[in-house]
C-alpha cells in the first residue's frame, strides 16, 4: 500500500469513495443475541422517538429554512437579471481580461433591500463563533501577515479581482480547486465579494491552538476543519469542485447521481450490515475499527474493507461510482488523521450513518444532530456499539430508514452548492467587516481568473473545472444569515447533543 503523504489527512478517506468489490456476506448468526435484546430495544425505540422529537422541535429554525430554500420561485424570479458567465480560451492565457472582473463592489448586503430571502441553514450560525476571537479588536494587517507561517497561500480580493501569493505547494490539486471555488463565488455574486486579505492552509490538521493565545490575538488561518481546541476558521473543502486525482466529480453532479443511485436498491433490500471502506492505517481509531470485521469467530454486523490504493490508482479510479456504495443498510464514518471529506457522501446514501465519535468539524458538520442525522458509535467500544446500532436499526426499520433519509436530506438540501456558495459569501463578508485596513495587492502575487486557471488545465482537472464553473451570475439575494447563538442557546444545544449520545450509550449498556 502506498503510504499517504503525512500532510494529507482529509484525503485518507478517498479510498472510501471508491466502489467496493463484490463481497460474499456470511450469514449473521446473531439471533440469540438479538432476541435477548429485544425487550431492551423496545424501550429504546420509545425513548429514541422522544429524543428525536426533542431534537426536531428544538431545531425548528433549521427546519424553517428548508422549504423556503428549496423553492424554485426564488431562482425563477432571479433569472430575469442573471447573466450568463462565459469563458473564452485563446490569446494570452496567462492574463485576465479586465472586463470580466472589473465591476466595482456593490453596497454590502446589509444595505440592500431584499425581498425576504430564505434563512440559511442553522450551521451558518457557527461562522459567528469562528470569528468571535477577533470580534471586538478587529483584524490588523500585522495579524494577517503574521499567520504566513501557517499558510499555503495568501488570498487578496480587491474590486472583485482575485490575487494569490503562494507560499508552499499543496497536496495534489487541493489549492487549485479551492481557488477555483473562490473564483466561481466571485463570478456568481459579482460585486458582492468584499475586498479582503486572508491566509489559507490546505493541510488537514488544525494548528491554531486556543490555549496558546490566551493573552494575545490568535493568528487567523482559513482551512477545511478544526476541533474544539483550535481557532482555525473553517471553509468548504476542494471536493465541492472536484478531486481530479481520484476522479471524484464536483458535488453538484454528485448529488444528482447519488439521488438517482439511492433508488437502485431500496433501503429494506440493502444488506443489513454496517459498511466501511477506507485506509485503515492512517489512525489508531481506524486500526481499531478493523478488529470489528466479520470473521469465523465473530460477527459484529460490520463489513469492513481496506482500500487497495495502488490498484485503484492504476485503474484511474474508474470505479468511483458513489451510488454503488449505497447497498448496505448502514454506513460507518470514522475520522482519519483529521476530518474526512467522505462524510457528505456517506450521509447521502439514505442509510443511517454510524459516526464513530468525531473530534473534528468542517463548516457544515456542526449542524448534524446525533439521533436525527446519524447514530453515535462509542470510539472505545466500537464493535459492541456497531453491533447494537445495526441490531437496533434492523428491528426498528421505520426509525432507521427515517434517520437514513434525514442524513441524506441534510446533504441534499442544506449542503447543496447554492448553500455552499452562500456560506462562503457570508463568511467572507463577516470576515472582511473585521479588517481594520484596506488590503493591497501582495508584491509577489498573481492575478487569477477562470480563464487563467481553466484554459491551461488538461485532463480530468480541466473537465471538473469546466463542469463546476458557475453558469450565470446570481441577482437574487443569498440566504439570510441567522444571528449568532446566544450563550445559553449554544450551551443548551451542545448539551442536547451530548445527552443524545449519552442516551445511546446507556441503551447499549443495558443491552
Ligand atoms: C502574456 O501576458 C503576459 C503578462 O502580460 C506577458 O508577460 C506574456 O509575454 C504574454 N504572452 C504572450 C504569448 O503574449
Ligand atoms: C473483512 O472481512 C471480509 C470477509 O471475510 C474480507 O473480505 C475483508 O477483506 C475483511 N476486511 C479487512 C480490512 O480485512
């Protein structure tokens, strides 16, 4: 197996995205075990529904946003003033045409009278938390420049033009697709992305430890994930525009395919086990998970597969058919060295996702609720915990099916590309409001535009860049940014999540 470069943790899960080879399922021989659990699980079902109701109704705000966000009328009304975005290759590919990007910024969104846009999903509220450390004192040029040691590149946007100063190579094409995403944001919302100056890191592991900055302002670094001990600012990862090295298509097309794929095998017809495929060698937790695999001696209801990275790579990841991974009733999500980009694909299967205790968050995962969108698995007792979850779900198929659907609905609706762009736009606007200086073009920077990135590209990368290019500007308002959490509200929400997890642990103990 090819060792994975050490800086690339989000990618360690890419194997999971690749289709499993067919596998012979040995018959579960757990009837005795499950029988002894049946009375316990009946109680579980009742409490669980109550828990579900609690979580459901306490997140009404989140629910509220959905139907509105889904209506087509908003975009239809906007169509009149949307204009197509075009890309012309040829001539001097290394220069950006001024005409495409020279529109001056319009007034900030706050000043625009908008026809009651829909509310953004609840997870948007976390961006206020991410920016909180700089909220009162603001962000100085020194603070931004000082974070250079953490950064892969510096991004400056001025008058709608995008400049990048690269400091270090990124793993594969992460930086390319991340920057492409930012260019698409600028095309989609012309004149609305404010002037700004920020440092971005394309590695996986968050670095800005809050404990180290109790008396001085922490450095400001954008990246793909964080944990509770760090102050990195989370931003959508590159896979939303595509991951060319493993043939992972842009998210918009992927969600369509997953939706269709989910119809191939109805949930009840799926194999009644928990499935995982990935690289087990990147973390202790994954090595530990593999011990739960089915064998002659044991059956914890887990069907686990190590990805053969070399052979998949030689095959050009042609088998990367995500929908084909949705033929098990349960899907396991386990972090690698940090968060994993596989989470959204796992959730999209209409099968309950079993999350082995998570420690990292990306920009949307803080909106996921245990017991509603996923089932929590104890990291220090994985096998028992997985067996319990699968047995429970197989006995309570209606509830399990509903959880699978809730997870898929979350990624299909709250995480559709439109919302990803809205998150980026709002975050950049909120960030730019805190800047206490007028950004200037860095000396060693290059101007980027869709032409300069896409025209020279070749192969799969070019295909994905073109496919994920925004087709037209958007005149309609983005979704409306919900306010920051009140301290008590935030505490209450975290407590409810912790309680839901504890409750499942308690049932497990009883079982
Ligand atoms: C393209 O533009 C760049 C920057 O203006 C210039 O240095 C380069 O010589 C041009 N190349 C061609 C082929 O005209
Ligand atoms: C788990 O067990 C199955 C069935 O025996 C086997 O095909 C698979 O390779 C095993 N997975 C790992 C990671 O060893």
